[in-house]
């Protein structure tokens, strides 16, 4: 997958997680562990996007 396509997909996933988090915050029944997991995933995506944009290869 070309880098730009990969970045676009990561950014799309990041935005989707942001929407899900915003929705979860407004629902008090949301499990705190689930909320923390969403935040963790969003941060990981943000870090990977940043690494790719700065020319660093992510090693997993």
C-alpha cells in the first residue's frame, strides 16, 4: 500500500475513534475500561501517523 494511502486510512480510523470517544463521553453507561482502550488506540494511531509523516518507519 503506498504511503499516502496508508496515511489516509490511518487518519480515517483516527477520526472514527474520535467520533466514538465523543459519543462515549456523553453516555455515562460507557465502561471506563472501554473508554481507556479507545483512547489508547487513538493515541497509538496518532503516534503512527506522526512517525510516518516525519519519515520514520514504525517497527512493531
